[in-house]
C-alpha cells in the first residue's frame, strides 16, 4: 500500500493539505500518515523559577492538534490514518518520516510569522529536502 505523509500544524494551510491528502489517498487506496512536530522548550538562565511543560504534555497537545484538524475536515472516512507526533524541527521530522513514502503534502503557509512569504519556511525546506515528491496545497482563494 502506498503511504502519503501530511504535515499538520493547525493552520489553514495544513487543513487544506489534509483535505487534498485525504482525497488523493482515497483515489490511490493509500494510507495517510499525519505528522505534527513540536519544538522542545529551551531553558535559559533566568532570575526566576520557570515551569516548563513536560514531554507528555507537549505530546498530548500535539496529538490534540491532529485530532482537531481531522475533525474539522469531517474525519478520514475509509482512508486508513496513522499519526506521529515528535519533538524536533518540522521540516526535518517530516522529511525523516517520508523516507519510504510515495508522496508528502504540506500547506503553502503555516503558523510562522513571515506573512510576506509565498511559501512558509517549513514548506520551503520540505520542498528542497524531501526524499519523495511533494504537493504544496494552496488555499482555495488563491
């Protein structure tokens, strides 16, 4: 069975990527692999006590992001779905998990702060370094 990797970050671009990926997976009889990468908090020496979220809390929040976006698009229907949440840089994590994938799908714009970019920085890195073909899903209004 083919496997299609979709990057999920909770953005409108990721929602569009998921919609496109679900449709393509249904056409190909493929499995959809939803991926969300989360950064690990870094502790800087501060003159105050800071409580950082645990890895379990970060992982649970990442799993919730995937569940919410999947629910927003109406679920997966008959398409088999697996998920991976992992600490690390989004592009590096997605490219690593796509090594044996048939296709990777990402949104044109994610949650980053560089609004003037046509592609988000993660999307740009994925397109440049992916081990498989990449589809960049753009919003319907473009």
